[in-house]
C-alpha cells in the first residue's frame, strides 16, 4: 500500500498530534494530562481521585467534576484555569523538537489536541492570529503558534490547537459539553450560511467561513494522525472526519488522503472500522520508538532502535 502513495505530487500535508507525544519517553514523567485531571479530582471529588470509575469517559468525568465543584460559569472558568496552571511547566523533549523541525522544513501545519506549549516551545514559535476580527477567547480558532504570518492555515507551517490552548484558559475543551459546543460552532460554518457554507459548492472551500481557521487544514489537506487515541470519547474530531468524508463524497474532486499511525492491529476493531469507513488508511508500526524516534524526522542517532521496515519513513519520503 505504501508504495502506491508516491502518486500525485500535489501532497499538501497536515499532521494531527495527540497526547501520545507527551506520554512518550521522559515526557511521560512530566507531561501528564490524566494526572492533571486526577489533581482536580483530589480537590473536588477525592473519592475518585485514585481510580476513575468504570463506565465514564474522561470528558464526562470532567463535566461531573465541574457540576460538583462549581455553581456558576465564573467558577467553571476557574476550574479550567486550575487545570491550565501546571501546563506552563511542561517541557519540550528531543522528539518534540525533531517532529516540529520536520514540519517546519516541509512547511506543514500541525494540528494538536493538546493544550500545552511544548510543540511551540520546541521551535520558539510565538502566538499569532490570522485575524483578530470577531476574536473570542472561547474559540480562538484563528490563533496559532508560528514564526511567520499565515493567511491560509492549510498552506503554511503553524501550530494550531484544536481543543483550545492554555494561554486562553476559557478555550480549553475538557468536558463533553465543551466538545458539543465545538461541534455546534463548526456545524454552523459547514452547513449554514448560504454560499459561505462549506457544502455549498466545490469552489466554496477557498472562501467558506472556516478557511482562516485550523478547520481549513482538516478539509483541504492530506492528514497524518499520530499519538491520538481517537476512541469514542473524541466525538468532535470523529465528527469532523465524518463531515470530511461526506464532503469528498459530494465533491470527489476535493478528495484528500489520510493516514492513522498505530502500533496495534486495529483493522477489525470498532475504531478500525470507523477510520477506514471515513477514508483513513491504517499504517502500523512495531513500537512507539518507530514513531517518535523514527529516522523519518531526521533523527539519525535513534535509527538503530527503529523498526527495519520503517513504514513511517517510507510514507513521509513519499509525501
């Protein structure tokens, strides 16, 4: 399959990075999203701080935690602020710097579900905005970390935070209620607004309301998904992948490819069925070192630890 990827020279790639990059190697000792949630539970639901109960997702747990800890929207914002405070001490490690460095050299946007600044710290990027018109710190979707000004997020390197960024604590999407708010906002741009909606026509992809936000890269780029569990709890991104597949079904000329890098055989699992059903190809690596310390990123000193099959290397060399 990978030998067929070379194909068209029209590869416009975006990388989607999940929390896996912060759980790998030494980063896992300092950069822990789950530990942050546990620390809030110690304050507000100590009976569940050590072991999250079965049958509840982390996003639902945050919503319950929020109900327990707050009585107003102001207090909910305070809870988000408490969550974000320790993020400022998280560190960038060599694998952060190598992956970000590759993306910079390829002028490839990075979209991350993480809230911290380890990726932008890895390249000394600064907070910038495509536009500040109509800016809201609840949904700073035109804000990114970069070294240059960006007009089209799909066409230039920048680091975009899908679920919010710690700099704007009210933007951080932690609960299921937050996720559904993001769906509602994006859905209005995708399906409403006459000729300005994404699904209006194939040509609208160059002028729709979301073309100045990170959503531009979701619908206009090939996607390489790394370190993102994409379990059922990720309702926002899963929904976006469904909408992306529907857009390509309606306008086949817009079709782009996507790859999900994983270390287990998930083809016959529910997640595997979902991903393949929305047009995402599965690429399997033997272990996490083959992803985060791969010579594909230019990490020659780690190459001896990587899988000799180098699936990720083969893929990136063809893009």
